[in-house]
C-alpha cells in the first residue's frame, strides 16, 4: 500500500466511526474498561445493526412497528482487584476541581514570572 491508499483508508475508517458514534451512544462513550472481546462484539453488532437500518430505510413498503417490547439490557461489570475504576473516577474528579486548577495555574504563573526575572 502506498501513502495515498493508507490516507484514503484512514479517512474511510474515521468516517465509519463517526457514523457509528452518531447512531449508537455505546460507541461514542468511553471504552477503557471494556474487554477487547466485548469491544469487538459491540462494534460488530453496531455495524450489523447499522447495515440493517440502512437496508430497512430503503424498503419503502416495509411495515412500520411502533410498539416493541425489549428486555432491559444487561451489562457485565468486571471486578478489578486494584479498583482501577474508582481510581479513574478520583483522578477525573481531581482534574475537574476548579479551585485546584486555579491554584496550580497561579503557582505556575508565579514560578514563570520569577524565572523570567532571574529568580530561582
């Protein structure tokens, strides 16, 4: 593959993911804590559903079903011995702390100001 083909393929893949993210919230959400096999199944399912929707939209004579009863989805949670998820949430909360942000920003400004004036 030459550079132009790689660039073209990359654009196609990005476009496909944008389409899936716009249609399915699970693809747009964070994926760090899903197992690789589960992610594979999610993406495969979304692609199949997307193709089925496109096919259904083409059939103008297809019957319209308004009421569909679906069981609530079940989500398998992975128990992590190191409490990675709780650590992630704690780090995220620290990053969103405005007081800490302003204190760090002001400390950096003071440090840079002293440094440019020839201080320590």
